């Protein structure tokens, strides 16, 4: 600022008034300061300005599982759009299902004085957040609910979506339906497993424990799990597979490629090229999770108090062919 003031031939206070759009500066003086700013490439230090004014950092922190996963990148994009509308910056970080990493990132973001925190949790105990956040920083959970504290959250209709997927396979005549998903300790995998079991029980079909394969997290692990299912004896192998998320569906498609006897497949989550591959999925709008979470956070920042709120994002079955294969 000193260089700008010297170049424009004005005081530091005049430069500050121009930068902050304060009144009391003549038009020709403001133009001279603007020209000096442009010549010198000056950029305002917003953080320093806000600290002097006693304001927060106008920044939103978002912690997700994996920014490379289209499900989470869609959430990040939606939150970024909402933050921009509120003149906020967004900081995004991935914790990769590591509770310790989650806590490290939370602490790092709070040191940067974020206004609000949006979190896809990896930890199963969030009591620590009450100590870290205090009473001034709103937190909103996405995709999985908080445990150990009360907080706003946005969830998918996991059980309902899974029921619709399995009911669709049952309607095609399938009874030996496999479920391939994340570890059962993960909230979404457990909820979708509950939906799977509910649909099977309602149809009077007893789920075979050997067909429930929990524990794969990446596509290659899901592919290996499906290959193990395909290697079962003819009377024990599944005639249909329900996959717990987009990664598992991709892995299953790799394992099923070129198979002589077709096996029905329905996946939870849509994914790129699923329509061209003819893959039947339970589809939801991932961006809706981000938009709802951002809205909850900003209403808290605007002064809304009261009990925690929960938003459930609906899903729908999209029929494309893979789930309509008849059992053989």
C-alpha cells in the first residue's frame, strides 16, 4: 500500500479508502490510485483486513473422502457455487476414510479461521468437535450422520434406494442376489445392507451370507470380490448382484465382462458412461447434498439457532438393461 500511495501521490488512508470503497475520495484521486494499483499489480490482503476489523475469514471448509471420486467432486462443486454466491472462499480436503487425518484437517481449517465446516466424516466419534469448534463455528455433516454430538446433517435415502434396487431384481425372478460393498462399519454400506435385507425378507427370500461381500473399498477390490462370487459352484453362485456404490459397480462390470452367462446388475450411484454401458442404477443428485449442506451452514451463520436439522435426499431407480437380465 505504501508503494501505491507513493506512486499516486496520496496518503495511505486515501489508498485504504479507495480499496475499501469508502466515501470521501474525489473521483480523479480515486482514478489515480486505481491506476497506481494496476501498474504495481497490488492485491488486497483480505485476511489482514478482516483481522483488523475483527471479522471472520469468509471461508468455508469442506472435508470429503476423496476429491477424485465423482460423487464427492459433485458435492464440492455445489458447495463452491454456494460459497461464491455468499462471497466466500472454499477450502476442500480429502481425509481418505482416516479418522486421524480427519481430525488433523479439522484443526488445520480452524487455525485458518473458517466460518463454517462441512464434513463427510471418517471418524465414528465426533465428541472432539464440540471442543474444537466451540459455540461459534457451525458444522454440517454430509452423507453420514454425526456421532457423539448434535449437528445439522444431509443424508441420502440409503435404505430406500437399496430396497428399490433389490426389489427390482426380485421382480425379474432373482433370489440369489449378492451384495458387494464397503466395510460394514461404514454408515452408508450398513444402511444399504439393511435395505437389501428388508427387500429380501419382504419377498420371502432368505439372503445367503456367502453372497454378502463387505470390505471392498476400491474398484479393483470389488472386481476381486465379484470374481470370487462367480467362482462359486453353479448352485451357489449369484444370478444377480447389487453393488453398494459407483466404485463397486465399475469393479463388477470389469469382472462380468465377456461372461458367457449373463448376470443381472444394479448399482447404487450413477456414474459417467453408465447410460452407454446400459447399467441400471439407483440415481440421486450428489450436488443436492452439497447445496443443502451449504444452505444449512449459511443459515446458521446468519443467526439461526435451535435444534439440529436433518435433510434426506431422495433417489430413483434408473432402468437401463443390466438389471433386467432374467435368471438362468
